[in-house]
């Protein structure tokens, strides 16, 4: 396993222990979570409610691009150095 993946998994595990989901969203464990580190060092996440509940670390260009879906899709931006959630919200509705 890539040492970067180990570091990212540790960051993600720590984040998910304390993460508050947005109003209207389901429990975190019901979402498949895709995470990527941006060039600015922020952790970006896309959570898709599909019952899988797995975690995937992907390059930025492989993050799912979903623009609607309400709270079946949750977007996250997390500042890793300061351990602060910059934003977490449900996707829009078409």
C-alpha cells in the first residue's frame, strides 16, 4: 500500500469519527465515500447513498461528478492541516 494512502486513511478515519452530516442526510455509513486530496492540500469528498458504505481514495479527476440528487449525494471540503470542515452540503435537486 502506498504510504500516502495510509496517511489519507488515517485522516479520513479521524474525520469520520467526528463528522456531522448535513440536515436531511442519512447516516454516513450508508454512503459510498470517495475522497481525494486537492492540489491545495484540502480533502475533497463525494458521498453517494447506495448502501455500499465503502471508502475509496481516488485522484481528483476520478471523483464522481454529480450535480443533483439532494441528500443522496453529499459534498465535503476539509482543511487537513487545521482539521476544519470548510463545507459539507447535500447536492442540489434537478
